């Protein structure tokens, strides 16, 4: 049975046993405040769930998924999305009925150690005054999976735990991305988007390159998720220097 846990030492020790799959939850654990994450764990810490808003990241030892499945059922109506390492996700799907959800999407977590491109000279770092202008790029259904967070929360959390970068053309933002969070040695890159009218000009590549340059210069390893079936995206990120680390299932709840 999972219960809410705020013992940072216990959670940190438990998460570290899950290796690379726990780097994102560990980074959330290391950034309290506006981007704080809630955690649940079973008595032996064989299963840990990190929750940010309606988004959950469950980690558990093989064969210990039943407690997580029961916890997910109890949260019905409160969840937006689950991101779980692929083998564990398949175990969950096979245990019992989860809350109503869409077909899972397979995504790859990739990490960069060395950037293979030049950063753009016109990269801008957003401040609170840019919220309304950037919101135009993050309209509903911008992404193939459900929004990790609605834009106001996305923007607030990104500024609290990372940074938001964008490129302007014709006096307005046309490409953007952000980190959430920056901690535990990583900068998790999210929300890569380009205005449809400006696609095909390399602006998405440029804004990611600029953000990654800032992270690497700050001693952080950039990480991001991409859909494994999207060959164009995979080719883009590999050309920048991202290397595949672990496959995940992303499940949007209805």
C-alpha cells in the first residue's frame, strides 16, 4: 500500500536504486517550493510514485506493481498523464484495469553530453512579463500527448525551477522551449514548439540548441523525451548530440 511520504532522505535513497529512470523525480525532489513534487511510497520503498499536478511517474521493482495499480485506481479523475519506464508500464497494464486512458505512446528519454551545433545569437530568456506573448505558442492540442501542464502552470514552474527560452521573428515569439526542472545534474528540456507559420526554417532546432548550450555551460546534462515513432524528431535530436537512454510509456488519462 502506498502512502504519502515527505522523508527526503528515505525518498532519495529509494529513488537512487532505480538508476537513470529516477533522475527526473530526483531533480523534482531537489527543487522544493513552487515546483515541489509530492511523493508516495510503500513501506519497503519497493514502489515510489512522484506526482506533479495530475502527472505521475511511478517506479517500482519488477513484480511490485500491484500497489501502484491500486494507487492509480484510487486517484481516478485526478490524473492527467503517467510517464513510466516501458517494462514497468507493460506490467501495470497487465495487472488490472487502470483509470480510463488513451492508448500509450512510446517515448525515448535521451541525454546530451556534448553539443554538436552552434547556438543562435538571438536566443532570448523569458521573464514573467513574457507570459502572455508565449502563451500563443502553447495552445491546446499543440502536442501529440496531453499537455504535461497547462501553460500558466508550465510557465510558472519553468521559471521557478529552470528557464524558458524563445526566438522572435516579426516582433513576436515563434519558437520556444523550457526546462523543468534543473537539478540533480540535469536540465529536463520540455515544450519544444514552433509556430506553424514558421516551420521548416530550423527555428525549433535553434531554440533547443541555445537552451542546451546554456545548460552544458552551467554543468547540467540536457535531457528530453521524444516519440520513438517520429523519425524526423529522432534524427534532429541525435544530430544535436542526444543519445538514447531508456524507453518510456506515456499514458494520457481521460
